[in-house]
C-alpha cells in the first residue's frame, strides 16, 4: 500500500469512529454508557485507535 492509500484508510477509520461517537450520543444521550460498553465504546475505540495509528505511521515514514 502506498502512502496515499494508507492516509485515506486512516482518515476513513477516524471519521467512522467520530460518527459512531455522534450516533452513541444521539441514541443514549450520554457519552459513556456502562451498560452498553461492549457495543459502542468498543467499536469507537478500535476505529479511532486504528485510524490514528495509520495516520501517525504514514506521517512518520519517509517518502518511498
């Protein structure tokens, strides 16, 4: 994968994570919901962590 593709994938994952957070706040009315922690918060964390990791990695690697 080249740098452009990795950046697009990383930005997409971060965008999906933010959308999941907005959805969760609109549905439950709370940012954190302990009774639903294995559903929304889990996927939010995975999407944001993977996206931010890809964006940092592509920013720190040298051009090919």
